[in-house]
C-alpha cells in the first residue's frame, strides 16, 4: 500500500493520524482536557472538595498544643462568634456537665483545645456550626475514647489526663497526658 503524501509533501500518512479530521483547535482542547483529567482529577471527581471534612486526629499531645495555640492566636469576627456559640453551646462540657463547651467552667487544657479547634475550623476553613460541632465531638472522643463523666472538675480531674476523665491540666505550656500523670 502506498502512503499518501500530506499537503506539504512530507510523506507522512495523514490517514493514520487520529485527529486528521478534527480542526487543530479542537484537537488541542481535547488534549488539554485529557491532561487535566489525569493531572488534576479532583476537578472532575470532587475528591479534593471539602478535603478538611476528613479531619484526622492522630496525636493528642501535638494536636492539643496546636489547638491551644489556635485559641490564643485566632480572633473571630462577630459573625464567626455566632457560629462558634451555636456549635459549642450544643455540646455539654465533658469535664463539668453544668456548662456547655462554649462556657466551660474554667479555661482548662481540654476546653482550650476544643475552643482552638473551633476557632481554626470557623476562621480558616469556613466551617458552619454543624460541622464544627461534629469535629469538636470527634476530638473529645479521640482524646478520651471511654467518654467523660461530666464531673471531673468536682472530683479532682483538673490535673488528670484526658483519657482518665481529666482536663489535662490548666497550664497550656504543660498538657497532662497519660505519659506524665501527676
């Protein structure tokens, strides 16, 4: 079989090219779409959307310290404060059930970590009240999988680790966890 010469006389068989009947602009556009599909799959699948909804708690010590730092550093606007209040007022304080997580009886490390987490999620990630509530409850379950009794503040729990129904201390520079029980 004889190869047909292209218009420019290069000797290339234009019948064997895939895009010989498609205008060059459309061929380039199709190539860009294919590249984008493989290079950035989240554009098409939404896999990257709301990435932080899959918030992972991995290390009680480092994350407690990080969340307390957020509480100290992140100031909320009045609108963000309303979101924060709605989310945290819906959670009973784990260390003293007479209060909500928003108005915990004292700024213990447990409360400051929950407050900092909520500040971060609202101010930096744009979370709404239901998402913040879910995340804070998840944090409390992570730091004490057995659950809190709601009376730690009245039963000497201020210096106990979180996992032992405690507040983790009162000093943000010294979080009390299981490895340093007092």
